C-alpha cells in the first residue's frame, strides 16, 4: 500500500516486558514522527526524525523509551520494562519534508495494552 | 499543561446544517494550525490548515477561521453530511527558534455526529 504502515496493530504484554513497535513511512518521506494517544486524550508528540537523525526527542516520557530510524525509512519505537501507564495507541506519521505546510500522513497506530 | 484545548467533547448536528468545531490555544508562539479528522481504528487524516498570517482558509465544504487576538480557531463544515461523523482534532505548531518543522500539539478532540 501507499500509506504509512504500522505493526503490530495490537500488542498485549505483561508489565516489565520490552516491546518494539514498527513504522514503515510513505516511500520518499524524509520526516517521521511518533505520537501517542492515551485514553480520552489528544495525540502527544514523542519524537521527530529527519532522515536517520532525531533532532527532537523532547516528548519521550522517560529513558525507558527509545527510537531509531534506519536507511531513512523504517523506524522502531522501543519501550523497555513496560509500565501500565504506557498503555496507549502509538501513532506514526510521515511527511515529504520537514516544512510545516507538508501534511503529516498517519498510520493506523499500534494499540498497546500493558497488563 | 494543555496548550491546545477543545472544550466540547461532542457535537451533534442535522444533515445539511452547519457544524462548528472550536479550538483555543494558550501558546502565543503557535503560528500554524491544522485540523485532522479521525475515524475509529484509523489514523488521523489531514483536513485543512491555516497560517497565522491569514484569518480564513477555505477548501470545499470546510473553512477554518483564526482569531489571533482571542487565540481561537474554528472549523466550519457546510453542509454537514453523515460521512463527516468522526473525531476532529485541532493541532498547532510553533516556529521554534528559527527551526521550522512539523511537531504538532493536539487538542483532545471533538466527536462530531451528523444525523441523517
């Protein structure tokens, strides 16, 4: 497909386990963003990539969260030692470039549930 | 600290009438605003945007109005259609220290229901 692809679509795991979430952006899109949406809340910015670099990691909630992007394409968001408050929908978006008038295209998200 | 607020959790409108969704912001550094639409189990879809140098932007049935002095924007949908039923998010971005990129701050969303 031509859109942003995220996997898995759903993930249930036990507290304390590590999880990896994957994002395949639209081909050719250089900018990539991770957001999360907790129940009843708006989307919360986590991290921004331009190419393989992350100029803005200011939204990562703690050092248990990390992300990388390789080949200017696929990105993974890793959460170590998961806690119940990590339960949320994690959304990835990509845009052609970093200009603000280049709309972000979102994937359908990964729904993460921590038991 | 909620910098973008959508104070109406839900809105119900009759088909063919106008839907008005409201959004307030507190950060005076915000200078670019967007509306996204979201269906259940899908990611948000971009609808329309406006720069702070304008006070109105129109695209088909969708018009966004910006009142900078009041730090308020609204999305008008005319005429409303049942397919418009979704969650609508207002979002804003700031030109941070001369480095302009698309980091967005979102409101909590408003659920719009358009009745046939």
